[in-house]
């Protein structure tokens, strides 16, 4: 850098620094060594034309700064405040902007290849002609951001917040086969906004979007209801639903209780087949207790009961009676009737869709 006095001046007074920069613009020798400006208040500073590569600026206040023609490659700006900063024609390659505040920041003609923007807040930011190749956008907030002529490749957008709220001022270049999108309508909204033709979006939807995803299941039942359990298991498997089914999934020599506990832990939901036989089964009761413990631990609904007869509606068995009072119970009581079985099965599929965040409470507890 020019000399230590200039660094000290920058740290001590932004106002004096800006005045000094203006007076000495022609003779100014930009900083060219590592700096530690962590936690320093640099708000409203003119930092243009500086070489700040590998500088430490974590938690620094860079709000309203001018960062034109700056090299910030490999620098640490984690948790820094760059709100309303102006960044133009700059290098931010491999820059650490984890949890940085970039609200209303203007990023223009800037190379951001490999930058870490995880958990960063870019709401209402302006991104014009920026290269976002291989950028980490995990959990970043892009609500209300304006996008104009960006390059987007090798990025994962599945956890980005506000993807559908981005405003596209001009088309962007998107390398479709290298980008991971959320499996919902926000991906389509985003792609249309970038200017990709509908025919290409349709091809992408066909080749890249997955079919409807369902919760994985552990099927809990009495061996005396195995005929129904096998039929239901086969039909669920045919729909692409991952199921753990004891007769087929327990290997010879496996410790029975331990294997079942592991299976319940690994699956999303426990599909409980309630009947007079399962209500009397100590094994089923143990499996229900394991599912209820998982619900308490994870604070979400795991148990998914359906009834094969009306026994649960009248039983005095404490655990089953509690389910009757507190859970919606699906109705397969007329499952031997093909039409009735199919209707109940279609309802079950709707309830098992993984995108249905509202848990299975489609009626009053204990009612169909």
C-alpha cells in the first residue's frame, strides 16, 4: 500500500479519508497488501480502485460505500454490512459474504465466481451483468431483488428465499443443466423471468423436474392383517412411495426390535393399520410408542393411522383410544370392495404428498 498513515487515516475517519482521496487522486497508490479491517466502521467511504484481495472485513460496516473497480477476491466479508453499497466493475471471486447484509446493494458488471453468499440478505438488491457461476446461495434471501443480464450456472437455488419474487429487468443467461431448482412453481416463475423460451422450459420440466414426492413410510400392522398390508404395500410401491414392510425388509438374523426401531427412525411417517388384531398386538403398541416419541422429539406429526374395521372407535385399550381422540383416522373399512378401496387409496395418496405441509388433519379427530 502507499503507507501505513493512509491505513490509519481510513480507520480513524472516513470523512478525512474521502477528502484525502479527492485531493490525491492522481498520485494515489492503491492498497495492495492484506488488511485487517474487521469490525471497522467504513460507512460512506470511497474505496474505489483499491486492491483488497484477501483483506479481512468481517463484520465491518461498509454501508453506502463506493466499491467501484475494487479487487475483493478471496477477502472475508462475512457478516459485513454492505447495504446500499455501490459495487461496479469489481472482482468478488471466492469472496466470503456468508450472512452479509446486501440489502439494496447495487452489484454491476461484477465477477462473483465461486463467492459464498450463503445466508446473505440480498433483498431489494440490484444485480446487473453479474457472473454468478458456482456461487453458494444456500438460504440466501433474494426477495425483491432486481436481476438484469446475469450469468447463472453451477448453482443450487433449492433453499433460496424469494426466488419467485425476483424482478427481471432484462433476460439473463441460465445454464439449465447445471442449476438445481426447487420442485415447485417458483422455479418456473424464475425461468420465465430470465427470458428462457417456453419450449425450453417444457423440455426442462420433462427431463429435470421430479414427479410428486411422497413421505416415506413404515407400515405397522398385525400379522393377521397381512393380506391387506401386502396389497397396500404393493400399491404404494407401484406409485413410487418408499415403504418399509417387515416381512420383506427384515433380514434373517437381524435383531427384530432394534431393526424396527431403526426403520421407524429413518422413515418420514408410520402408517398404522388399525384393526381388532393390531389393537391387541403388543408389537404394534411398541411401534406406536416409538412413533409418538419421534413426534415429541421432532415436533411434527409422524403417526398416520388408518382403520380396517371399526374396533378403534369402541376400544377401551388406552393407547388406541387416545389415537381415536387426537388423530384423523383414514377409512379402509370397506377395502374388500374394489371401488371403495380405490377411493380410500387415492385419498391416502393425496394425504401423503410431501409438499402438503399441513399435517393430516382433514377432519375432526376420529372421523373419516
